[in-house]
């Protein structure tokens, strides 16, 4: 019951003692913890519901503290894994209801490369009709997992007589949050625009990762890969041939994944992203990569619904998942019909409030138009400004993967009157402290909560368990 909490915060185990207050007797379903934290799992008291729009039972009254232990009517590890691995009602299995199901999967993907954007976006709007009525995950960003961990931290602080709890801060060098920029290259025109896009990224001092489709779509020359690499950008494998069939069945997946792994070695890639964010997390054990970037935070506007409900990286077996948090550029421009920074700005602020990660997919294929490039330039300018303020660490996905894996190996030990971090990359790590202030969980770098406030727009939201 304590495993996911300890991995998330990297705090000493002695501060955490979560226990069940009874047997979990319900079927898995939705329930509430307090007025606005919707979760999914089994409970020992009350009822769960298959639909998040139901009048959900609130199990907060069943939470108790006894002898420095938090007695809970749910299993925190089960709850978190249900969300991160999309094991909840409303997270749609691969291709159950999607654009390809509506217009004919094989036909659509056969003609997709030849369809103008004006036709594609019309078909996609039809397939996504009603997306804005979905209640779970929450739009435009869902941070249920992160807010749940805040609630668990509040419970832990109360169980420790209100004393602050030390932990290893999420990001290196005391940054409040993290951002990473990625570019999925879908067509030959997009490939040919990559040099210009690298120039634009470099104007703001931001390096990015390019996801390259290895077969069918366009030629991937050694010179193209070398140019990306020599300029300090990252290369990752993007699907196989982007025909929508990667997860059609297990036999086909196993055939293709062997080729994908070969391309990963040829490209010297550490990461992978699936086409159209199609995914089957139960098959990830066959991917030979260090990290994946295929799970959306909230998937209302993707052909495969669902979402991991977190803005922090997490492990799926041996693979680190770096979730897609921000709305994709294609969706912003062509589905929502917005050529402005408004939605991205809203998502950035929500991530800053929760000290999370915001990852972007911006396609070179959809920046050929000047007004799209102008919006993207505004985004780069905003991120560079946040970096100067020390509020946002801007990293390549590979660097983020290296940091999160190092942090996962770190431990916090008491030496004399101070806490010390042991493990790799400790020179960049920071000891943080979790406090309760007016029933809000506040994080800073001072055990007395008097100074060194972590740069952010606001402290965490009020915890239902505070």
C-alpha cells in the first residue's frame, strides 16, 4: 500500500504507514475522496459506480489516524495504478471506438496520406463529437494522481503529529516544474522542414526531440539523422509506418515491434512514441526502449480515449512513461480551431501549480503556415521566460528519463541534524519538505517553512485529508 507513495516522493519509509481499515468488498468503480477528488478502485465502505457522472459516494469520513498510521478505505497503490495504466471505465481499449471505426479503418489509413488537412479535420471533428461532455479525466489537464498524492501526504503529516516530512524534490536544481518539446515528423514535407524548425527552436535556446517514422512514409537518410544529432537534437522512433495497425493484434504487434527495436538501435534512440497515440500498455514489455511518450494525460480529443491522470513520469515495468500533457498542435489548430496561446497557457499554469511536467507534441508538418509558426514562437518565448525565472526545467526527453531514473535510485538519510541524499546525480538533487498550512500541502526547501519557497504560482490545492 505504501509503494507508489514512496516512489513518488522518495521520502524515508518511516514517515509512511498506510493501512486498510477493512476488506475491499466493492467492485472496482468510481468514488470520491472529499468534494472534488474523483478516484477509481475498490473500497471497504460505501459503493463504487461505473459512471463518473453518478452521485458518487464520498469515503472521506472513513479515513482515520490511529497510532501514527493512516487507516484508509481504499488501497493507494491500486488506485494509482488504475489511473496511470488506464484501468478505469471510460478508458477505451485499442480502437474500440475511433475515427477508423467510423469510416473504415483500412480504407482511412490507406488514403490518409493523400487527404488534405481540410478533409481530415472535418472527419475527425465528426468522430470526436461530444468529447467536451466527458467528465473523466478532467479537461484541459487531469492531475488526479498528483492531487491524490498530495492528499496522502497531508494524511501522513497529520499522522506524524503535524511535523514536516522530508522528501527528494521532483526536479533537478530546485526547478519548480519541467517542460519537454517533441516533434513528430509525419510527411516528407515535415521532414524537409526540420532544419527550419531546429533554427526556430535554437533561437530560444530550446532543444527538442524529433520522432521519425522509419518505414513507408518518407526516406530516412543517415545524413538526415546525423544532422539532427550533430545539432544537439534527439531522435526517437515514431511508430512503424503510421498505418494505425500496430496494435491490431498481438501477432502483428510482435512482428512489427522486432523491427521497431531494430530501428531504435539504428537511430541510437532511447525513446519511442506510437502513431496517433494508439497503445496497449500490457504489451509494452516487448518494446526495447528506455522510455515511451504515447500515453496522453487526458485523451478526450484522441481516437483512443483514456488518459493517465498525472503530470509526472511513472514506470510501466522497465519503461519510463513520459505522458503527453499539452494539447497537440494539430488538435489546437484544426479540431479546436484556435490559433492562440490561450489553451497552452492555461495548461502551463495548471502544471506549475502542481509542480508537474508539461510535454508538447508540435509537428513540423503543421507549422508550414505562418500563423501556426507565430503561435509556436510565442510558446517557445513563454517557456524560455519560465526557465529564466527558475520555474521550469526545459529538458530533452532523454535527459528527463535519465533524471527520473536517477531520482528513483536516490534515498534520503539522516546524518546528524540534517538530511542527506545518496545516489546518482545527487549534486543536482534537493531535499524538500512537505508542510500543512491552513489545510493546504505546501512544499519548500526549509524544514521550518520560513524561507526558500519553491518558485511557483501557488501552493498545492487544499487537501481533502488535511
